């Protein structure tokens, strides 16, 4: 129970994933690659469902992109990011 409480309260594990640390709009705007959703100025908050529109069907899978970006990021390392920053693993 202690670990679950720690994960939920301090690591914000009830809200894991991209938006636990940043908005998807900010993440896309900081990338060197083109993402039309940012350019078009969509006025709704983006979710990972928007990412799957392209990354589910094409050769660049979202999981590969996200892992490569974070595993090679000085900023993520400086924030002491690790697998648990995005993935919540239950105690049971």
C-alpha cells in the first residue's frame, strides 16, 4: 500500500504519460519534425489519440519515437526521469 500511495501522490501515477510533464502542443512545437496539428493551431487540447492518427499506421511507431526521444534526452535525465515517469506499474 505504501508504494501505491507514493506512486499516486508523489509521482502523480494516476496521471501518467505525456501530459504529466508537458502539454502535447509544447512537446510537438519543440520538435524538429513537422507536425501539422501544431501548425494548424488546433484550439483543443491534444491527447495521445491525436498521435495515433499517424503513428499507429505508419512505420514510425509512437512507442519507438517516444522511447528514443526520452532515452536520449539530457533534459529528461536532468529531471531524473525513468520508466516510472511515464509508465505506472501496480504493486500487485
